[in-house]
């Protein structure tokens, strides 16, 4: 996979991730824990089929029996990412959660610097700052006053960017070894389903809700997560985290198309995020072309 195709793959993955909000709005009565359980369970089931066809069921079973630390650490990170968001929004506002998640590129850059020794160009640092400011601008007017409940929600939400930073770095480091981290997505989905099942009981979701959650499990999690893992083996870890912010911009676009007009603050913030991403990738592409022509 070339760098350009990896960027395109990440954009496609974030587009699929972003439909969670607008689809979840159509649920009848499922609680957040039950919704998380069903979504993760369908995610795991779809991944068993997809990875079984892709890798072979015998090879998949062999990988799952592996005691490789990177594989299981990545799986745990996926489980945290799948679960923490839904738990956090039961404790605080969506705005608080999204602004907290915007820390992912900065945390990923710091972890990649410490673990991989990566030195990011100034343009990427600038893009991280501008994109983070854009997310903050989008939701600044909706931030809740911090009390004990909201503070707990922010702490839980903080698990998402921390897990993402560790995960993208682990995936990139796996290039040095023959570790199949596509299987880590399956591990994360299974762990998420197991962790949320006790909190989801008794299961009361309607057939309508289960159908929508099956759609989310397959199209919003299983497929884009596999695509993202493949792209993350090519891109720098902070670049993956930066591109992941498109999920928020696309999510706003989905709700806009569904009839919810965004405020001017949301539009300005979205322009900042998109501008930072486009500028970063444009400069990178120009430099790669110059180096190719020079050789």
C-alpha cells in the first residue's frame, strides 16, 4: 500500500466510523451499555467471518492462541476504544467527550517519539495544534460545567485517546515483526462485548434496534477497523491519529444531511480541522514528489 492509498484508506475508515451517531439516533430504547454490547458482539462475529476468509480459520485460531504481547496489548486498546466512548457519554456531554478525544494526535505524537524515536516535522505539529483547536472551537459553547459526574466522564473519555495513541504506535512498531494485528481488532471486540454484557442485562433491545446495531457492528466497526490497521502500518502513528479526527467532521456532516443544521462555531471548527489535514498532507505529497523527481 502506497502512502497516498493509506491516506485514502484512513479517510474511508473515518467516514464509516462517523455514521455511529446518526444511526444511533434511530434506536428505539436500547441503553448505552446494551447498545455497546450488541455492536461489539456483531463486530466480533463479522470479524471471525472476515478474518477467517482472509487468513483461514486455522491460522486465525493459531493467532488467537498466541501469547504475543503486542497482539494482546493492541486488542486491549481496541476494547477500551470500543467501550470508553459509550460509557463516557452516559456520564458527561458528547461535547466534553469529543474535545477530550481531540487530544489523540498530540498523545500519539508523544508516545511515538518516546517508543519509536520518531521526529515529526514542524508542519505536523502545527496541524495537530490547529486541528485540536478546531475541535475545541466546534464544541466550546457546549462544554458542561465540571462537577464530579462530568469529571468522571472526562476521565473515562480520556481512555480513548490514550488507548488510540498506544494502539497506533504498536501497530506501526509491528512492521518490524511478523505480528498479525488485524486479529487484535477481533480480540478487542470480544473483550468489549464480554465487559459490557453484565451491565447490559437484562437484554431488551427490539428487533429494529438489533438490526441497526448489527449494521454498526459490521459496517461501522469491523470493516473500517481492519482498513485502519492496514493503513496504520504504512502511515506514521501521529498521522493516523490526526486523520482520525475526520470522524468528528464527518459525523457533523451526517447529522447535517439528516436535517440538523450545525452552528457557525461547528462550521468554523470543521474548516480548521479540514484545513490542517489538507495542508499537512499537501506539503507531505509535494515533498515526496520533489524527492522522487530528484532521484
